[in-house]
């Protein structure tokens, strides 16, 4: 089973991925945080880094595009294609209010007719590129999924990544497994599961409920940030963890941000977010996490990290 790293804005970016692939194994495919079409300007500096083939060496990297306009999608895709990419992912999963209010991301799922026309125009005009889609199962009603399936089955997506929640669920409420199973029956494309894989045990339970001949992989976001060894643990079917290696990984992220002139404040902001995801659910680390969040300089931060290592 393939394992994909989910794109997480501000977290699993080019710096995170570069450090990750140096230290850990098991992830078969990476995705950029979503990129939106530019009507009057070129790519931002961070977007160019996301897509820089030399910087992102050894990664199977897929650019993810966020739009509800077929012409804008194709224009952006072919601009990125010139950088060496030929596979693109359409974001229909983002639940953010600033995104969905513009009927993009999972907000686009509200208008099945417009979504169908969007796909039709893309597949009629595209040439020599592969397209996948990452989707939720509806906006606010589980009954929406039936109509969405009828749209998805029409088009030759190289794969469909399904997060079996509604937009209104955000990242809470239970996974609606019945929706995924109905997709297994109705769709012919390669299917990938996304949602709530945080431990090896989560994956074992998932596999008991999925038809292995229809779901060919899983996409993991927060689970890989919380435990960067998770992909390898799943592949080897054995829990793996090495605290020293995890800290080396985080130190490489710090050093990479500083080498790119992010500055101490911005670098620490990024690292505090990652540490919060790694330790936030464990009461054992409440005090040490508080100290990390209070760090104002990299020197202070390093002292707290050494304290953390000595706890283990």
C-alpha cells in the first residue's frame, strides 16, 4: 500500500519535506500545499521554492492546485509543467472559510453542475498531463455524495483521494466509512483514503474495513507530523521511534530555515507549530511544550530541546 504525505499549509512545505526525506522512509508521494492561479502576477518566492526541482530532489512531488475555473487551472498547470511536472492534483477538500466562501476547495462541492462543467472543460482541453483530485464527500449533507460520485465516474482521474467527511465536519466527527465503501463500488479509478491515520493501530483497523483491491494507498497529514516514523512503521508493521533522530530532523528544519534567511522569529514560529502537533496531545510534555512556545531566540529554543531529550 502506498503512503502519501498530505499537503498542510505552512507545515509540510519544501523545508519540512527536504528534512523529512533525509531522515525518514516510507512516503511514496508528496504534495505541495495548494497553489492558486495568478491573474496579474507571477509565482511567489515560496511557490517557486515549492516547485524547484533541484531543491526538491528525490521526491515524487505533485503540485496541488486550488481553483474553480478550468481555464485558470490549465494555464497554471502548463506553467508548472515547464518546470518538469506532468501530474497535478485538484483541491476539493480544503474546509477553510476563506476558501469555501469563494466556492473553491470543498466549497465547490455545493454546485455539482458547475463542478461537472469544470471537469469536462479540463479533460476536453488538457494534453499530456495526469490529473488527480482530493475530495470530501459533500459540503453539508451526506446525500450529496451520490451526485458527486456520478460526476467523478465520468472522468479519467489517475486517482481520487477521498476524505470521508463533509466540509461542515472540518476535521471533527466520525469518518463516514459508508461513503468510501460506496465509492469502491461505483468508481473505477484508483482510490486513496485520507483521514485520521495517526498510529500503526489506526491503519490496521482501517485495512480490516477496506477492500484491498480498490483502495491502493493512504494519505496522512497530521499523523506524519505527530510521528514522522509513522510511514515506515506502517510499511514494516512495527512501531518505530528514535527520539534522537526525531530531534535531528527538527534541528535540520531550524538550520534550513535560517540558511534561507527566514530569521529567528519566523523560524521559531514554524517550529513551535510542529512541536505543538508532535507533543500537544500528551500531558507528559505540557511543561516542556510551554517552554518551547516561550522561546524567543534559537539559543533558548535549543536549551529547551536538550531538556526534552534528557527527559526521554
